[in-house]
């Protein structure tokens, strides 16, 4: 086979919610589109990503020198499955130090000291500064954003204008997003709530978020028919091409194949659609008291569940598991004895769990990767948003799409176990709202399937067409 020369350089931020969809996109570009892909990241991440690739890929990995401990972060922060949310901004700031080494790397590639000259750079939204380097070398540049268009549009607008700082009212309008009528203060993350333009989050995000506007276009991990309002915002704001190419992660391109058979065997012994899967993603946890309420609700609801459990806020996430401080006495033993509940420490094979027929609902923080993975399998969502754009994803899913019920409406609200139990009851009940949500989730599953369809009769779904346009 002739050697492939056209080289796409990909550079994601070092957090699982970014690395996973980027790697899946890299696999797609390499295997289905036939380009050479050079995947740039830090040494620790590359070691891990390399081992999680599907067979037959020839993605090239190039390292940039980076060690989180040099930036006052806990050792190996750039490589953890679970990076506590408050540390993310420090990691984002620290990543600015990668600029000279990324420039050197592009220069080496361009001089063919490191493979073939780059046809294009696909960079993370937090690495908008790569545009200057692309311009210097005359390379096409695009940003790949792993969030929903709707969620990211609101997130952009809020961080750029901080409208909540200019009013004392609980509800306010977004200055450049007329399609969204109102935002409520309770839909703000802790970082936004305390932002005043001089804090480290504002300073960093107000600098990096607008940078993508200078890019040659924007790739989004979303689906045209699912996310029209947000896509309209980005198209109008940038006047540049916006390509919704998602979802990049599918069972075929899974970046992290499961090695944990335990969960799947456990699911095998339960009836179809009878298990609730619970996970708050790779960065977020709830408070000790909310974990206690959730556990009590699960026990009272009499439903089966798999729960990815991590130490709550205020506890060291990597410390030894001392559940006694945040779960009811004997909870795990009781649940395990009657095979009602399985607690998984820190990390679960999420895609495999969501694709299992026994999974009936996903109690999720509404990170966009989780949302797409759930809907791709027709699994309705119980929303418990915690940070970033998750509140707006939950709103989109609940109010516009009808596949989600929010159990915790608003940041900082303390939910009691009776309320959680009643939402679980409603969603798991086939009659009534639960049944409607499942039906709607199955329709969305078909919509997503259609978007990524590329068949022998020449049919191309919207995400495939967007990808064609991007490469054209
Ligand atoms: N994930 C997983 N197992 C876990 C937790 C997370 O496989 O126990 C994966 C999940 O499938 C998704 C990603 O990590 O692909 C999390 O991304 P998301 O956007 O949902 O949330 P974030 O972690 O960025 O908040």
C-alpha cells in the first residue's frame, strides 16, 4: 500500500472528556478518510492512549514536554482519569507553556524532520493559541469542540460578557444569544457565580475562548438535527464554516476498550432496561451529604444500579476509599448481597454499560460525551448537572428534546432522597413519562445512527456530509 502523506495534526487538551472524543476522531480520520494522523500530547498521556487504540491503526504520536508537578499541580495531573474540577483552570493555564514546544514541533514536521508537512491542525478549544502558529506556517487550522453547540454557546456568551455581574436579578438575558430567552442564576457553575472579570477563570477564558473566531472553521462533536439553536449561534457569530460531525465516539472507535468484565457480567444477570447507571463523569463529584441522599434514594427505590463512586467534594479524590464517611452504614454490603447494586471505584466501562440491554436509564452530570453515548444507545437521562456547560446541556435535553428529567435543578440545591427516589421511580416506570422518555431516546438513537450513516448505496448522513465538507 502506498504510504499516506497528507498529515492531519491533532492536539487535544489533557482531560478525559477531550482526549476520548479527539482520539475517536483521529481513528476515524485515519481509518475511514485515509489520512496520516499525528496526535500530539504529553508523554504520560501518549503512553496511555497508545495502549487503548483499536488494532490496525497507524496514528503517530508526538510528545510535548510537560510535567504537571512543574506547575504546582499534583503529580501526573495531565494523565489522571479523574481530575478534580477546581484544578482544571490551573492545568489550562499551565498548558500555555506548551506554545514554544508546539511551534518547534510544527517546524520539525514542516521541515520533514518529523514526518510529512501538516495539511491541517485540529486543536482543542483551550488551545486556540495554536492559530498563530498555523498562520505562521501557512497551515489550515480548525478547532474541535467536544461540547454541545447549545451548551458551549451559552458558556461562551456567559464567560465573555459576565451578564450576571451587571444585574442583581436572578434571571438575565444573554447579550449575544437572542434565541435563549433567559438564564437563571442557579444555572451558573461555582466558577461563574464568583467571577468578576479579575479571577483566574475569567482571565483565562476571556483570552482563549474568542481565539477560535480566527480559525478557519469549527468542528463540533454534535449532530445537526439535535443541536440547531447552538449551531446557529456559532455560524452567526463566526461567519465561518461550522461542521457538526458527531458523535465521534462509537463502539467501533472506542478510545478506551473495557477491561472490566465485572460490570458486564453483573448486567447480564438483570432483566432488560432494569438498571440505572450512575456517573458524574471524569472531573465532578457531589458533596458527602448528597452522596448519602443518593444512596438512600437508591436503596428506597428498590431499583438495580451501577454507581461509579468517587470520594465526594472536600475529600482527596485519589485517597483510599473510606465510604463509611459518605455512604449509609453497610450500604455496599447490603446492595451487593441481594445483587441490587454494584459500586465501581473511580472508573467504569461506560460505553459498554450504556450499550448493554439491561441498562434502562443514566443518572448523569450531563457532560456532552456522556449525553451522546447515552442517546446513541436509546438510554434516557436523569440529569444532575454540576459544572461548566452541563446545566445548559440538561436544559436542552429536558425542555427541547424530552429525553431527560433533572433531579437537581440548579447549582447548589440540596436534593433530598425522597425527591431523587421519586424521579427514579418516574423514569424507570414504562407507563407515563418514563416510557415517553425511552421512546424519545430511541428516536434520537435512530437520528444519531442516521447522521453517521455512510452506506454502499451512496446515502450520507448529516455528520458524514459535514466531515466531507470539512475535508473538501
Ligand atoms: N468515562 C468512562 N468511565 C467513567 C467515567 C467517564 O468511560 O467512569 C468516559 C465517558 O464515557 C465519556 C468521558 O469519560 O466519554 C467523560 O466525558 P463527559 O463529557 O461526559 O464528561 P467530563 O468528564 O468531561 O465532565
